[in-house]
């Protein structure tokens, strides 16, 4: 990766500070209750791990795999690649997403999870890219709003690569 042209967009320290703030907000708003964290794989795994550690509440984690990208482009079709393994009925559920851009994937996921009858359903997204929005999505816990750039690192990828970068960057192709 040393030869790649990557511009750091959000550094490690800034990520850690904001995630701690979101964790504190979730802890305060859900005081006295258990929350079910639902990270959307694969991109949100780093954010989910750090956010889970920042929440001072009893938590359960249920992973959900979705796919809607090929390379740098959204396919417009949401595919469930891995479903929840237990019920979320009558539970406080927080979807953990790496990025909300068009809003189509999140709208699909919200509709799908609502049919499972959670007590509450909220969204924590590391990034929001409003310039690409096709459907409005209310993000309850937002890390950062970014411009219309293709981002990598901190779980986000380009064709499966760059997820291991400790920061969010822009790959200049």
C-alpha cells in the first residue's frame, strides 16, 4: 500500500474521539436497558468494535451481511449475505453502518428489521454522504458528514482491499 495514492480524510485520533462521544450518547439514552448492536458487514466491523467498547451498557451483538456495491459503484440491488441468528423482537436495536450515501440500502434494512418487531430501532453510522442521497434516512448517531468522495479504510474497502487502514481515506485513482 505504500505506493498507493491515499489522502487521509479522518485520522485515528479524530475517529476515536467521535466514537467515544457516540458511545457516551448511546449509554445515556439507553441507560438501564440492554441494547442489541447489529453491525452491517463487512464495512462496519471496525466501527462496530470500537463503538461497542465505548458503550457502557449490557449489549448483545448480532451481525447482518448486506451487499450493494461492486467496485466504487452502488448496484442498486441489496443482497442479504448473512442474516441475524436470533430474534430482535421487543429489543432495543441499533444498526451499526459504515456509511449512508444513497439511503437505499438503509431504507431496505429498516423496513426488513421493522417486520421483526423490535422495541426500538436506531441507526449509528460512521459516515454520511448527503450529496448522493436518493432517500432521506434519519441517522440517530452520526460520526461524520463527508463530501461525495469514495472512501476507504477503517473497514471500508475498494474491491475488498484497504479495510485494515486505521483511518478513513480517499483513494485517488
